[in-house]
């Protein structure tokens, strides 16, 4: 009896011990296909305990303490599931958990942000980086991508060239300007959701990355879930309608997998007047799993995009016509026609080989080829008046600033004419060409870039030990870029004389002295014609170390970049330095970075990263005037690689109810180069010329604090907030040199003039709002619907200043001495950098999904941005036309300058609605 009693007691004590382990288990299935989902993260944050689901979708969490806990089930691209559990020494089976695609990813970034091809393409460097951030689950980064991007917000005040975008390990940033061209794969949302984002300097499995991090888009056919999806979207932002369809076979028994997708986006007019949209995109991925060790994937992406641009305008124009006004379009018959159209068609073909060398080592070999063309259209007018309706001589301010006194009569006439019409008169342009059909007065042409780029790389990843992982790669890229102008519409004429009417001599008037006074027709190349050749080769290596209390990494890279121009026209201004090949520019660059994460506890983490990177000047900033000559920036100034020193320090707090991150960051950029092109009055007193403004040795400083916080108040209600308090300034007075085509221009020596230092130190960098705050809530109902409302406060955005106004030229008369009537007090007022007004924008989103049959679902998503129709400026720049004090003073005398700052305004209230069917 005693032995029996002891046995029973031991048995019950064992059972109590087992129960005391507090086990939570369950099975995760795809909500569409009901197939098991492997690799889904399941965690309890407060305990710092996490696991992933196995091949059957099952998971088990052990070692949990008693009390209320929240189990989080998370996979990128799917709705995050939170399950509150009360643990008291027992096993809890959560049963079957269905994962559904996150409806919020149906937000098409091209409809909620101002993308790079909607902005200036000629006047400034404004762009956005929202696309780079969409893969992140971090609340701050997602707020920057989806809430703030419409305000020209830039994370840490940096351009998108500082972030790398890859598809299957192949870098997609353009060699011309360093920026990713998102239009090359736009409209393919369904097949581009499998993304891996590395924030800032944190390690990537594919690349050394940039200061802003990297995004790799995975298009392996076998990694798409089996099934199809059809969706329709309506919007009043960029396009009006979008139809998209996608189907994936999944990995078949014979080792093949295929995924195909296509979309059509179109609209006669977006939010801004005259901005039509016409885009078609197709995607095909085919993978063959040859064996357990080898797999080959072919991806083809062809996204054709054509859209009407919108014009930046002065305040005078906006006051008369409103924020939706666009000067680039006009009526042709009963149809609206835009003269400034951006057209992109650059197909991408890539082949990827995946080789599992061993259980712990993989080698990916990738080769990609991109080709096609980018065209930007505009009117050219030899022998005709400027057809731009906002040309300064057509506006009231021109007549009010008459040196002989205000001309009120003509000012009123111009005002009423502009109010009643103010658009391009296409019919008048055709009539003007009827008198000289063999030598048109006006034609429509395209500035073309026809690129061919080959990229090849190998990426090795190996788990050297349980704690150490090595990643290394070698890469080669080669670009051949043809650049030229070509007529696309003769506007009723048969020919057009290819001459520069501003030339003073016969030779200077010739775009190509080898074929003088040539009459051109459709498809001919004219004005300029040259090739760019660029080549990059290099590699990187990275070691990651992971231990119980500390994770850390070190990485380094090295590469060599060459740029060269080959002129195919012999320009009349530069007959000895425009035809043939330029000097070859050669840059060797390197970078190093490292960081660590210290795990104070499961709730508290400290993360620190730092790095030093050098970066070659882009093609755009390497040649003084590539359309006219072979002169490199190094021929007229000092041209160096950029040096970037950057670092950040973060504190992360995680609990069942609260997740937060606060980060302090610092970035110092030295030896940057920027080139601008414009017509300037008041150079060396009273000289006027079309100039190239070459700014070299630019130093910039970016520092600030980022905050992101989420509070899971209840299983269904979440509060979220984000903030950035930054300061982005010029940190020195860089060197400024101007060049012009006419070498004999007064004040220039061989077409060059050194203006010394530009006093830019402490001026703010035009990088969108330097302070941004967001507060919102989200409700997610267990019945698969959600709604979210967010208020965003934006402050301290500045206009982009004109460097030439901050040089000695600004105060210099014809004799080189200071103006006798120079007023330093007035000058300071004229040179005061404009700060935009602060504003609040409220955005709302919501959605729901329904199961309508076996493995069939309907989803609805809707968003409204700028709910209260707030009017606000998102960006702008000072025009460089008034280059000296007298010109600027006289232009501002009547309070409405002809060459005032030009601005972009944010959109008013807009909507986006998406309905999809998944099967």
C-alpha cells in the first residue's frame, strides 16, 4: 500500500510539473488555401520567448510564466494576430489559426504619395522614399511611408539614393542618379509583397546597403501561395481605375512553379488638372526545382507607364488659379492634351540560380538585364513666342513691375485672360505652323534616355557555427545609355530646322556642325546626341554574431566606378570638345559598418549602429553640361567621392501591451556635388546667360530623434504614435563655379567663372518637414474588419535656396565692386530662407474580408487622405533667375515678383477604394 501511495503521488506531482510548464500550442493555416504555413513567427514578447511554425504549420511555446500574456502570430504581408491567454500551470491549445493577407497592403503607393516622376524633373532634387519603407513592420517607418510621404517627408532628411532596392538580390538603383525607379515595376502589388527590409545600417542578407537601408523583393515562383486574385480599384489621386489579376500554381509535383500577374491603370485626369495616367504592367516568374540542392528561377517584368506631369508654380499663379492648376496642358479640339508627358518602358529580365551547397551554406548566382527607354516631352519653339501660359511676360506681375510705372490696364487684361483660360492653345500652335510647313515654328519633342544595363552577382551565405553567419558577394554592373532629343509631333508641319537661335555665329547655332542647318522630321535625333558608359565592380562581406545577451555584426565593401561620355554630335559652341570620347572618370570607394544589440531583458533592448561610406558621384553630377560637351566636373572644379559618416542609437521596449522604439541618429555628408541648369540675369552686373551652376565640396549635417510607439489597449484596439524631430542643414560654404556655352560671354574666361564660396552654412536643406508627429488608433474586429484614423502634424519645411544668390556675384556691379546702392538690411530680408506654414492632415483607412465559399474570399479596402481638405505646401525652390541684388530687389519691389519661389501643393481630399476576390 505504501509503494502504491508513493507511486500515485509521484505520478500526480509529475502531472503538476507538466502543467506548470504553461504550454501554448496551435496550428497556423493560410486563410485562402487552408494550407499549412511554415516559418510564421509566434512569440510572447514579455517573456522574450519565440518560435516559428514547422512544415505542418504547428508551433509550441514552452517555459511561460503564470499570468496574463499575449501571444503574437506574425508574418510579413499578413494581418498580425494577437491572442490574450491566462496562464496558470496548464496547456492552452489555440487550435487552428487562419492567416489572412493584410488588407492595408492594398494601398498602392503611387496613389497615396507624390512619386518622383510627378515632381520636378528639371528644377530640383525632391523625391520620396516611401516605397523603400513599405516592407517594414516598424510603426515609425510605416508612418513615414503611408502617412507622411505625401508631404515630401524624407526619413532623416535623406534622398532615396541612400537606400538600396533589389529584386532577387540584383540592385535596381539607377546609375544616372542613384535612385530606384519604382515605375519600372509599378502596378504589380500582388507579386511584390514578399520583401525583406533592413533599416539603416542593420545587416542585409543581400547587400552592404545604404545609409537608409535596403529592400530586397523576392520573386521566386515557388514561394507564392497557390491560388489567384482579381482586384479592381478606383481613385482620384494619380489614376482613376486599376484592374489587376494574379495566379500562382504553387510548387507542383514535377518541380515546376509559375506565377503570372498583370494590371491596367488608367485615368483621364488625376487630382491635378491635366494629369492623365496610362499604365500596363505584366509579370511572369517560372521556377524549376532541379533537385534538393538546385533551383532556377526566371523573372520577367514589363511595366509601361505614361503620365502627364504637373507644373510647379509661383504664388501669384496659385492665388489666381488654385492648387489644382497645371500650366502644362491645354485644349486640342475638345480634348485635354498635356505637353509634358513622362513615358517609361524598361523591361527587366533576370535569371537566378539557387544552390544549397550544404545544410548551412547557400550560393545564389544572379544575372539581370534591363533595357528600354524613358521619354520626357516638351515644346520646342524656334521663331515663336513661348507658349507657356505662365511665361512671366504674360502675367499681371510683369506689367505691374514696368520700370516706367505700373501698367494697370495691361495687368488687368492679363489677369482676366489668365483667369478665363490660362492653358496652352494647341490649335493656335497648329495654325502657326501652317505658314511654314517645311520649317515649323513649334514642335513637340522628347528628351530620351535609352538604357541597357547588365548586372551579375554571386551571393554566398553560410552559418559557420551556431552563432556566426557569413554573407559575402561579388557584383558587376555595366550601363550603356543613349541620350538624345527626337520630335514626336510636328504639329502639322513637315520639317524643323535644327539650330540654336541664341547662337551669335553660324557655327554656334549648329547642334551638329557636321550636318549644318539640317531640317529634321519625326524620329530624327536633334539638339544633342551622346552616349554614357558606366561600369561598377566590387563586393562586400559581412559577419553576424548572435548570442543570448548580445548580437553584433561587422561588414565591409569595396568597389570601383568609371564614367565616360561619347559625343555623337559636334556642338557648334564646343567644336573641339564635344565629339568623341571624354576623359574617363575613375573612382575607388569603400565602406565599413558595425553594430550591436544588447538584450538587457526580454523587454528592454539597446541597439547601436555606425558606419563610414564613400560614394562615387552619379553620372548626372559628373559632367558639367553633358548635352553640349565632354567637359567633366573635374575639368573645372575638384570632383571627389562623397564621404558619409553615420550612426544611430536606439532603445527598444517591448511588453504585452506596449511596443516602442526611440532612436537618436546622426549623418554627416562631405564632398557632395550638385549641378543645376537655368537662365540667369545679373551675372557680373548686367550679363544674362544660360548657365550651369556647379556646386562642389558640399557638406551636410543631419541629426535628430525618431519615436514609434504602439499600445495594444485591448485585443481589438491599438493606439499608435510616431514622431521625428530633426535638423538638416548645410554645414559649410561650398565652392560654386558657373559655366556657359558661349565662351566669350562677358565676365567668363573660356566659358567658366569661379564665384568662390557660396554662403550656405546653416541654411536648412529642403527635405520636407524636419519635424513630424502622428497620432492614431486602429480597431480590428474579430469578424475581419478594421478601421484606422490618424492625425499628422507637419512643421519646419523649407524652400530650396539658390546658391548663386549667396555668392560674391550677388553684391557685384559690372566693375566687380559692390553696388553703390546696396542695402544690407534689405539684402538679408531678400535672402531669408522661406519656411512653410505648419499644418495638420488627417487620414482614414478601413477594410473587411468575407469568406464566400471553400477557399474563396472577397476583400474591401478604402482610404481617404487629407480628410478635412487642408491646403498646404509640400516643397518648393528659389528660382535662380535674379542672380544679383538689384535684379532681386527690383523684382520684389511691387510685392509680386515675376521670378518668385515656385511651389508644389499637397493634394486636397482624395480617396482610394479597392475590391478584390481571392480564390
